[in-house]
C-alpha cells in the first residue's frame, strides 16, 4: 500500500522532470556551446581567457593610474553590492516577517498581500519613481532642506543602487521567511520560555535555527537578481556603476553573443558553487542543532 | 502588536510605498515630466484610455502572467510532492540542483539561452518566426517553477508524514489522502507560490524581452522601448490605476469575508 | 485575502483561454507587423492623429480588405538587429537608423522596394536621396532625421562658454555635465571635440577619444539616456548632449528656475531613421502600402509633430499648419540652414564601422565605465 502510493506520487515528478531537461538543462548547453566557440562556431577558449586576462587602466581619485583585470573587478564589484543589498534585505525583512507571523491570521494575509502590492507595478516604473525621490532636487532633499539640514547627495552613489535593489527585492526576502515562521509551532517557543529562556535567546536558539530554510530561500531570491541586475545600476547609479549584468548586456548589444555567453557561463559556475556551499553550510547547521 | 513593532512596520510600509505615492502625485502632472510638477491635470488618465497599444500590452501582460502562474503552480506543486518521495539521495540532490538553476542563473542568461534554443528549433522546422506567445509562455513557466517548488517544499518538510500515513491506514486512497490531509497543510505554500509566480511574471522584463515574438508585446517591453524618448506620466497613471484596482479588490474581499463570518 | 488573489488569477486565466479561442475567426484579415522605436509614431494621444488606426481604416476603404497592424517597439537599433538576425521574429516594416541600415544591407537583410506601390515617395526632399547607406534609393524611405546638439541651462551656464563641444568638458560646471550612456554617441562627442574622423579605423584615434572621456569623468554627473529629461527639466544637471527634437520636449516641461537653451556644435552627427522592408517580411506589398501611407499628408504631419523630430517629407515642412504649430524657433533648430545636406551628410555622418573596430571601441567603453 505504502510503496504503491509512494510510486504514484513519484510519478508526479515526471512532467516537471521532462520540462526541466528541455527548458532548463538544454538551454545551458547552448550557453556553453556559445561560450566555447567563436563567431564561426569553431571551438575556442579565447572567450573564457579574455574574461580572466583582459585589463584596463583605472585612474584613482589621487590621479595614480593602475592596471586592473577588467571583468574580475566588475564581478567583484557586483558581488559586493549584491551582498550588501542581501544583508540589508535580511536585516530589514526578518523582523517584518517575524512581526507579521505573530499577528492574528486574517491580519497576516492582509499584510503579506500589502507587501506584494508594489511588485504589481512594473519595476521599471518603480525605479523611475526612486529617481524622482533621490535626486538632488528631489522629494527627499526638498524635505531635508526644509528641515534646515544640508542636502544629501544620493543618486549616482553606491547607496542609491543599494536602495534600489533592496526596494525591489525586499518582498522576496520577507515572503519565504514569513512562510516558515508562520508554520512555527508556538508551543516550542512557549516551552523554551517556560524553561527560562529570555526573549533574545528564544530568538537565537529556537526561532532563528528553525527559520533557516526560509532565510536560505530569501537570500537566494535576493542575491541572484541583485548580482545580475543592469537596469537599477544604470538608472539609480547614473551609469557610474558598471556591473556584470551591464557587461553582459553591453556585449549582447554589441552583437558579441559568444563573449556574453562566456561571461554568463563563468558567472553561472561561480554562483552555482556559492549557492551549493551556502546550502551545505545551512544543512549542517540545521542538523547540528536538532 | 507592540508599539515598537507597530512603528517598525509603519516605517517598512513607508519605504515600500514611497515610490507609489510619487507615481500617484506625478500621474496628475500637467506637464510631460516625471520630475517637475507644474499643475494638476487629469489629462494623462484620458491619454491612457486612448492609447490602444498600451492597453493591449497591459492585457497581454495579464494574460501571460495568469497562464504562466497557473501552469507553473500545477506542475510545480506536483513536482514538489514527487520530489519528497524520491528515495535516492543522489537523485534528490540532482533534482534540487536543476530546480535551483533558473534562480541561480541571471535572467538575462535564461532569456538569451532560451531564445537561442527556440531559434535553433525554429530553423530545423523551417518556420519564419521561431518566437511566439508560446515561447514566451514557456520561458515564463520555466522561471516561475522553482519559486513555486521552493514555496511548497518547506511546507512538505514541516508536515508530519505520519498524518497521511494514518489517513491511508484508515482506508483512504492515496489521492484522497493527498487532497484531505496533505493539500490543506501545504495550501498556504501553494498559494504563496502561485502569487509569487504571478508577480514575477508580471514584473519580468528581461526574459520576456528575449523570448517575445511578433505582435505580443508586454508592458515592460513597451516601457523599455521608451528609453530614447522618455517615459511619460501616462505610465504613472497606469500604475496608479492598477494600485487602486488591487486596493479596491482587497477591501471588497475583506468586507465579503466579514459578512461571511457574521452569517 | 489569498482567496481574492486566487480569484483574480482564475479570472485572468479564463480570459486568456477565451482570448486564444477568439483568435480563430480572424482569417479574412491581413496582418502587418511593424517594428519601430518606442514613442516614435503619433498614437492618438494629446488629441493627435492615431496613425495605426488611420492606416487600418484607409486600407479597408481603399482596397476593401481588413488589415490588422501588430505594432511592436524596440529600444535601440542593436536590440532590433539582434532579434532580426537571429531569425527569431519576422516584421514587414522596420525603422532603423542609417548606420544600421548600412549593416543590414551589407548582410542582405533588406528587400528592394517596389516604388510603384509607394507613389508618395515623390514627397521626399531631394536632399535625402543618394545617401551613403542607400546610394541608389532602392531600399529605404526616410522617416525622420535630426542632428545631435547640446542642451544647457542658461541660469547655471555662462552664455560665453557655450558654442562648442568644449562645454561638455568645462571644469567650471563639474558635477552637472551629462554624457550619453551608449558607446556610439559618447565616443561621437569626444571624436568631434578632437576634430578627428568619426569613421576612423585607426585604433590610436579611438584611444585618444577614450582618454578624453576618461578625463571627463570627474566632471560628469553621470552617463544617461532618457534620464536626461528629468535631470535637465528639474535643473539637477546643467549641460548635456542629446537629439535635437527632444530639447523641445524638455523645454515644455522645464521647472520655473530653469532656462534651457540649445545649440549645434561643429561638427556634429546628423542621423536619419528610415523605413525599410527586411528580407523576412511576410507581406511585402502591404508593407509598401504602409510606407506609402506614412508619407501622405495627415499621418506624416502628425508623426512629425508627435516625435518633434525633423521630417524629410516636403509635404510636412512646406505645410503652413505645421510651421505654425511648431513655431519659428522650433523650425530654426529642427531644420537648420545648410547648403548641400546630402554632400555634408555623406562626408561627416557617423557610419557603421567594421566588427573589429566596434569590438575595440566596446572594450574601451568598458574600461571607461569601470574607471
């Protein structure tokens, strides 16, 4: 009886399995194919080598000129901004998810829907609205000056790009954390309290470890789009921040598909590895605690 | 809620809705500007309703998002249930890894790679247009699927497996057991997954851009096309209307729910 | 709450099914696929003329056959080229810029036009015939043209500093200078400033231009495309180069304390966007009828007024109504007096460069952006 049921349920995986092979795995073969060929589709590793060896000269603020590896630098910068954005999202989003999960159930679903609402308006338009807010002559600075403070130059700085990313991806941090926290057994927390745990240590020893799967989902959902974004950096960074997404888009627009594929290929490998490590770490932590 | 929580939530919502307020204000702008407010006017709303192409793109966007989220929710939920029953650890790991790919892949790559593949297949069959509504739908389903699965899996993991076993021991068919015991348990996950899929599809620009065919232009593509000649307050008017439509529906459902409870 | 959302989802799903079913009974209708720049056609907004609807009506009245226009838009010529060259889409009419037309022609991606179906071609001014991208006037019908110029805020910029490309490198205005966020136009400004040949294949020339752009970095507010509208209108930035007609859009919306002015530096880039038929076209004759319609009086004037770009169509710039609508100042800027447009254009226009040079420029552009 049980094995039959299990086999039946396993059958449910097949449509998705077929889909995944056709539309997830197979397209990757095309990226690899393009990454390792030149414009006449002959095998080459030149695209890959170019990613690691291309150099440019950069003039620092004090006028000194130094040689840097172009794409490694771009990748490092993208990663830095993405990690900052993800951490900010986690710091801002976790409490929101926690507070919502402690409300009564009708309020919970209302609040979650309200959090999703901004995403139903297109992100291109939302980014435009942020430009209006953050500009030197924008809404925020008008308010700041009205209060008699010095205007604050944000647009075109790293801060503006981070604000844009955090804004766009915050709901994707809140939702998975919330959906795990909402399922949390209240009795566990009560038990911990009864055993003399303080609020902080309940959070640290009980709630946080149990919410790790949600946190991991959230981190993935925020980190990946922030690494690869190109629109936000163009608009809110005033074109001053050249991220890896911009590099790929630039190569595509320059009709250099093979090198675009090579950048993508390397980035994909790097991100897949990073995510696998993160997952393994979280798995070990989760099993270590229980 | 405690006062501190209330203050925190208020601040979070101010952050989330600040741009919406800006859209609302500038949708009433007299001038064709998104940064200088010159006077109150309803003209952009009037313009919006005369703009056939924009209205068509809104319709296209909704149709695409609804179809993509519907199909990916069904397939994703089924896949999640199946994944939980995989015995071999290695198999489970392989499926997990594949599922993660569309999320760990930047959307620009998902878009380009799918386009290359569709074009390749199109050439084999000798069709003049290898991209169509169908290819765009396939692409959207593909990137929505992992989000659905990722919402459902944690629910399944949190679920007590003895529950459905008990149901079957009591004589339920596997299907009945699933609908009576498992489904209600994981339903919040499925719904969240469906809503996320819908939202993602609605919000996506890059993947649509690469896989869009003739005559099926979605709103984000249309907005991006304005990059040379600038976005007009008309788009803010559209966003404002969408906002109020959702708000209206929410209030309506709240009232309906209250009434249902009173009865 | 989730119930509501699910309800919306179901409703939308139902609509989509109905919609797909509804497509079946349109067999009698011809379909025309048009691919144009965004916001580049009079679409009925602000009481203007709806060109697409106008064509559908005109065609049915003239030929007794219903036609449905699928009108799609692109953000840049390069995007359009990528889609078209991949064989991913098929359009009947496209409106690329001159340099892209040259590229498409070299790659045999355009069809020669049958001018018997385009009698209104006689409206095109002689200045726009025999240009480098189509020397025999076989493949293209010009739609709009324009010149890149410099816009500045006279309340922030000293009148005496204006007049040349040097304004974009003037240290007095550090922090309020805008540069194009695309390599083609950005390098153009530097090359014209240096007085070099914009179609050079000598890498040293492009290296020098890249140095200029790097030197400009500390002076720049940022690299922008359409953000320039917001930034100039609000006075946030004071100087920027952009396409002539767009200056008037900014002028119409400028803030009270902003006084935008415009001039053409010498030399600068003139560009032409023209209608052509790609080799993947499904209905060539219908496409030619559409092009012909675009040249007739009502749509041509409406489009020129809507885009604010100059028209190569005599019916437009000789129209009293149009001149009055535009005003003297606008006419002066949009249609600058020039001796022999075709000769100047063929001599100075920024053409399509070979792949190796383009790749080199792109590499330089990346190093400018990360610097």
